[in-house]
């Protein structure tokens, strides 16, 4: 199945999610790649990674852009020549992009109990409102926090940012779909609106968490 979901977040912001069910060959036959992108594709060890990378190109085409419009800075952050911002994520059988006139970041993660083992590496002030008693909910909450921090990192893209020490995600409820966060780094405080959405696919076991953030 190609386009899995489209979310119109606001007037100038759109999220496109691709469910990667096509083979490498099928995807490859549908995209036009510039030389630099082709080289990157050739260097990828896993075919799943290649399929995700090609799916992102499908999404870009879906939005009326081409691979020629997409560039990367020295840290790997993607950008367009035009006034649109873009952020990219891929996780297992999903790939997603967010395109906006605002500064945005996106992350998608599979909800896994594995996150319990690394919680103390990226959670700090959030412990005040988290409740580890219900493991299933705790995993969902941790995945939202992780996704929010990744999305904010992708916006700011600054060396030295620690998820645990510098990014604070405000209290939120699993029944809602948004919260706030702030980045405290280099004597500056930046505030963000964070949105999250959980999703499942009929073709794949497990639930995914999509998180996207806007810099205020
Ligand atoms: C770069 C990073 C943000 C990628 O996130 P990820 O969850 O591994 O992977 P995702 O699939 O969600 O995102 C990958 C995409 O992010 C984008 N990206 C890569 N580096 C980026 C950067 N420095 N800034 C913004 N976006 C970046 C790229 O578009 C990439 O996909 P593409 O190269 O195929 O186009 C992440 O690996 C990272 O470095 N995080 C911060 C490090 C950290 O502090 N981690 C642990 C704290 S406990």
C-alpha cells in the first residue's frame, strides 16, 4: 500500500506517511534520483533502509517536489531550496515527511518495551509526571517523550544537545494529542509545541508513535 496517511496539521504544514510494502525494484522504478542520492542508496547495507529511503522520495514526489529539490547540510539535516522546511523519519515499515513554512521536526517510533532499559538516559524532569506502574502506558509515554526529543533535536541540529539534560517535555496525557517542550542549551531557551499520534497497520504487528514539533 503506498500512501498510508496524510495529515494536514495547519494551513502550511502537511505530513505524509508511507507504508513500505513494495519491493526495492518497484520503488526504484518509480523515482528519479540525482547522482548523489543514487550513491547514497548504493552505499546502504540493508534493503529495508533502501526501501525506506526510496519511500521518502515517493512522498516528496507526492508533494510535487523532486529529489533535485532536496539537499542535506553537513550534519545530515535535510532542506529544500525553497521556503519550505522538511523533516524526515523512517521506522520499520513506515517512512514519513513533514513539510511546512514553519520550523518543524518529525519522528516515528515503534513502541517497544526495550525503551524501558534506556529511559534513564533520556528522561529526567519528566519523571515527575510519569507513572511506571502500568508498563504498557509507560512504554507509550516514554515513546512520546523520545519522539519529541528526536523531533526537537532535528529542528535545532546542534552539537552537544543532551536529550536528558537539555530538552524538557511538559506533562501530557495519553488521551490527548499535544504538549509543550523546551530546549535549554547554550544560555538560550527555545519553546516548542509538540503533537503526537499513535497508529497501527493491518500489515504489521505493533503500534507506532508519530511525534512532530514546531518551534514557537
Ligand atoms: C540524526 C538523528 C536525529 C536521526 O534520528 P533516527 O531516529 O535515528 O532516525 P529517523 O529515521 O527518525 O531520522 C532519519 C532522518 O533524520 C534526518 N537527519 C539526519 N541527521 C539530522 C540532523 N542532524 N538534523 C536533522 N535531521 C537529521 C535525515 O533526513 C534522516 O533520513 P535520511 O538521511 O534518509 O533523509 C539521530 O540519530 C540522532 O543523532 N539523535 C541525537 C543523538 C542523541 O542524542 N541520541 C540519544 C540521546 S540518549
